[in-house]
């Protein structure tokens, strides 16, 4: 049996219990103290046996031996250590593009943890240096989706249930991409969606609320309706976000439309400019819908979470939202409610 076939055969046999580690993953670990338990496949007994424990100090000889065994396809991590593995890769997100042994659902877990953490870091300190790390991780996501847009389904099943700015931004980014990909499925299948467009759309959806990072936290955490004065301050976040785009070198039309128009409504009832249908582009309409849906379906200080199907139905009946996007959102929510 050829070496490649042997590796595949071993990996397939052990797939449900173990990850097969490749060299890129191994090199991302601490060289002498791997952060999780490692196992080796013993051909003579056809079993996976412990090789070293998490944090255990390896000798130079073991380090060399480990690299050789990895190259041969004989080193594994237990899927029981999935949380540790997810956390490790979430700090080096590009590894999901090279690890062929992860399930799609496991990769979705990694993206959820990585992007939510990066968003939180950025909103805490919205400066170019911190944004660069978030941008890098968002581009890993678009690379992942560009090769198979249907991968967004697993991510859309991992929405956060508690409200904060990072969680809300992640939820909107994922649901916005899910609706967009469904609405333009034929273009995605034909390869007619440009990668740069997907990059900018992703940034716009995840960062539509970046102006909220300039609003005092106590104002956003109130458990009572805002006063008129406070509401006015909060509504300034669209303008604040637009101003921040220049400092981040993010003046792309797709991003600007999401940031400035996600509170506008087709019937002119939104803000800040009270634009109506003819003045609203497709991305502003899309972002408006998912922003409302993701706010309605999580627990907030002043309101309980609404059941997803009810929220989607309510938005579909509201003249302020795009009817086609609303229909697609309803269909996606119904699909998510079915058993996996």
C-alpha cells in the first residue's frame, strides 16, 4: 500500500475519535511542551496509544521522532480534547485552511471562537494595529467560504444567545453572509462573485456597528428604555462608524453602505437620514434585516430573546424591510430549526 493511501486508511478508521495532526499544526504547538495530549498509531498492534501528555517536556530526540511520525501520518489528538484544540487553532486561524482532518462543524466552532474574540478586542481598542488582526481572520473566513459558500450553514447554527457588541457583530456577520449566499446562490455556483467583493461585504457585515464602540457602555446596558437624549446619542453611532472607516483605511462602498444604512428603512421610518426604498442599496437592506433579527433573538438588558421563527415572521410583515431578503431569512430560520 502506498504511503499516502496508508495515511488515508488510518485516518478514516480513526476519524470519529481522533484528529490526525499534520506538520503545519504540529509546528504551531510549543516545540517542547505541546498544549494537549498526543497519541501515536502503532502499526504492529494496529492501535492508537498515548505518546505524551499535555504540557509534558519533550526531549530533543522525541521532538525529532514526533516530526517524523507526523510526516508518516501516525500522530493524533483525541477528539475528547476538542475544546483545547479549538482554542489553540482559534489563535492561529489560518490553520483551518490546512488541517484536512477537521469536521465542518468543528471548523465552525473555531471560527466562532476566533472571530468573536477578535471583534471583542477590536471594539475595546478600535485602532489600526488591533484591526489588522481582525482583518486577517476575516480574510481566512472569506477564503474558507469562497471555495464552498455552503459552509456558512454550520456557522449560522452557532449564533450567540447573549447580547454584547462582539456577539451581536458576529451573529450579524454570519447571518448576513448566509442570506446573501442564498440570495445569490447561482452567482456563487457559477463563480461570478469576486473574492474582493466577498471580502468587503464580510467586513461591512461584521463591522456595521463599529460606531457603537464609541458609545458609553452604561448607556447600552440600561435595563429600561432610553430617554430621548440618550437615544439621540446612540443613534449617532452610524455617523461615528462612518468617520472611523477612514482611520482604518476601510472606505469601500460595501462597508460604508452597511455602516451608514443599517438603521434606514424602506418606508422612510429609519435613521439617520430617513432614506426610502429608492435610496437604499442591497447591502444596506441586507444589513438592516440581519441587524434587527440578531438583536431580537438574543437576551438583552431590556428585553427577553424572541423565538427565531417569530422574529423572522415579524420582520417579513414589516414594510421597512426588504421582502426578498426577509423571505430568505425565514427559510433559513426554518431550516435551522430542523434537527441536524
